[in-house]
């Protein structure tokens, strides 16, 4: 089926704000939400320099905070979308789910017994989807995608497939990940964490910062100002933790998504890049953009200089913020870039620009070689 798919509503929470309007205002102002952790009491820091993160600006106790973020973002998206009819499917993308619960439990246990062992087998990522499904009364598919940094981008593509196949009438897609010691220490161990603000595509880039976030959007079959037009999901098995640096994989996934949407590169007016600030990821993506669009591509932007890398939440969260910014009359700009990398030969767009109507591309690249591109028409 090739039924048109419309984005009816969205919600978000990230380092720029606890709701979409606040975050969009931050993007318009060119704000950076990265800073030293103040609300994530469970993070165990060994060096103050490694603590630059993006936190959602709400301050309930940690156990409540995990679920409050999810609930308020889902409610925002469903309220914006309005009443639905038929079966609602839930599609969640996350790397850790409610894993932070285990870290909090371990901290409490070790306050009593320094040798206490973690009980990590109690939770799975599917707990997030279960909570969302109960909250909205889902009667369609309830599915979870745990594909590292492409998790919620994959959930968007899956929701589109299910809507076109008729297995649900409305799709609620949620990307969710909160800060944890596991991910913070993991990226440090891989030498991918930069103690200074990240600089996507910059010649001096050294790595990323982590952020926490949640993004939700509601899709149905139908027409509207924002149409999910196509998608592509590729696997690059060259390296478990590093992106292909020749640009061929990025080119392939972008071209396949455009083909799926029935559009050409010439119709693209904006690119929301993955742009983590890591050396290999930005090189491979930048070269791929150049292979598709030439030496003068449409404006391409990374949001991670403002939000941090929200891992499994990034695909849906960044899609929501981009579309909400377009609806507010502008396209976001990149933060952190000062000098073009001669190996890439392209520069991201730094300042907010006009909300051009046309085709927008959304890239996501993750560990394990997962590569996804989404195509949205803004008309």
C-alpha cells in the first residue's frame, strides 16, 4: 500500500525544555542545553570534566522522574492529535527503557552493603511500551525496537509499514532514553565522549555528549501539512561500534529512502543529520550527503550540539523538534561548528533559516551498523 501518512501531533522533552514549545523556543534562540548534571543524582562521576550532559529541566525524585517524562510527552502528543478512531498501535524505540531503576536500586543497596550485586535482569525495554499502551488504551500492535541510536527512527518506519498494511488505524511512536551510568561510562570507554561541547562536522570534533529525552508523534493514514512519505533501513556490518567512513552506506540509505518516497534529491530542501560530533560518524555521513547532493547540498543541520545525543530517543525526538520548528516558521541551525573539515568538504547550516516547503530528510546511524533515513513532505 502507498496510502499517505499524516503527522497529527507530537510531544517532546529534552535538555532545551520539558515540552515542545519550550524546546522550539530554545532552538530558535540558538540555546545549548548541555551542562553539569544537577537532576540525575544516580550518575556516579569520577571526574568533573566528564560530566557535560543534557538533562530535562524537571526535578521530581529520580524514580518518579523516569515515568513522569514519558507520561507527559505521550499526553502532549495525544492531546495535539485529538481524538482517534479504531485501533491505536504503539511503537517504542529505546536503548535502556527503565534501566535507570536498576542503577537507583543498586545505589540504595550499596548504601547498606558496599559489596551488593546489581539485579539487572528485572527489567526489559518493553516495559516502556507496556506503560504507554496502557495509558492510551492501545488495541493495535505494541512493539519495541532496541537498535541503539536508530531505535526510534526504526519505530517510525515500522509504524508507517503497519499503518499502510492496515494492522492499526493510528500509530503512536515514542523514543525514550534517560541518562545512565552504563551509557555514560560506555561511551567514555570507547573514547567517544568529549568533555567540551560537541562540534558536529567540525574539523576539531572529538566526540559526543549524552542527553536524555523523549519524543512522541501520532501518525494516521490521511493528508496534512506533514506527510511521512518514505523510509529506508540498511545494515552496514563493517564495524560493530564505528560507522563506515567512505560515505557509501549513508548514500545508499538516503537514496533508498528518496526512492521509497518517489522523490528526487533535487526536491530536498532540508536535511536533519545524525551529526554526533564523533570523527567517523560525521565523516561517513558528510561524505554520503556529498555523494547524493553534490558540493552544494540543501541546508543540513545537527541538533546534538543543543540537546546532546539522546541515543534511542534521538530519531523521534529530533524529528518532532524539526517538524515543530517548521510549524513555528523556521528551520533550526547547528551549534558548535567553526571550521570545515577538508576531508568532508561541507559545512552545516549554522543559523536558523526559513521553513522551506518541500522534502526533508532525517538521518540516523547506530551501533551494530543500523542505518535509517526518513522522508517527510512539508507542504
